[in-house]
C-alpha cells in the first residue's frame, strides 16, 4: 500500500476517533442526566440502579469510597450496558463514514467508543475503590476524581466522568462546593471546599492601612 494511502487511512481513523470522543462526552452527559437520574416512562431500571442504589450507598462524604465489601457489585454497570452504549456512541461516526464513503472513519469511531466505555468503567472503579494504583497518582485522575465527588454531592452537576466537555458546554460544570461539607480525605482527592470569600473592599483597605501603621492585622 502506498505511503500516501496509509497516511490518508490513518487520518480518517483519527478523525473518527477524535470526533467520537467529543460526541460521546455529550452522549455520556445526556444518558447520565436524563436516563440514570430520572425514570423514562416505565423504563426505570437505570434510575433505580444508579440514582437510588448507587448514590444511596456512595455519597459525597467518606462513604464515597467503598465501605462494605458487599456493595462492590454496585460500582460498575451491568455487563450488557457495555455493548449497548458502545453501539450508541459509535453510531454517529458510522453514519458519517457511510455518508462520506470512508469506512476507516467507522473504525476510529468504534475504537473510540469502546475505549471511552472501558475508561469510564475503570476510572469509576478506581474512584470508588481506591487501591494506590499508578493511575490514581496522576494529575488527570486527581481532577476527575474531585469532579465526580462533587457529582455525588450535587447530583445535578458534573455528569461526565471521563471527559467533562459536555459539563463545560452545557452549564453543569462545578469546580468546588458552594458550601463546606465533610468531603472524603485521600491522597487522590483534591480540596473541594469553597474558597474563602474576600472581605468587602473597605474592610480590606482598613486592614492594609492598619498593617502599615501598626504591623498588626
């Protein structure tokens, strides 16, 4: 195969992969918000399994980390969720591949959808069941872990687990708690407490003047 053909093939695969990662962030957000946090008619299995059972066990305090071994099975999704969600997330890229006549886009889409789901499950497992893994020492995990803890504190915020692009674009991104709360303490957990509010300008000016004149705050 000519080198130019190989390069073109890789470019279309990359296009399908990157595009699917972006689209899947929004699909993850929508499924999490509208299916896992509210019943869809009579179809309430995801709502009960996630919002009722999972959030009932794992909250935004020390119970965010597994407390009872018997609750371990509630961390991952049911096995059949994987093929279904991967197919849903790969469909947009597959349609684009069909429309443009470039099957390599679909390859990238399916690889990205599978990788995204696997990453979701592994990140979520490590978040709720920490074991000093190498991943847990990374800065990316540190930030995503805090992001997810705030979701367990405020269920209407931070719906993304893997790639919070949709949270950022759709107005549900929360970086810190608005009020102090008993958050979990762990090396892989950032400080999520609200930043100390600055006093009013006149108070700050008076403190500055007092410091200059007396050396006392």
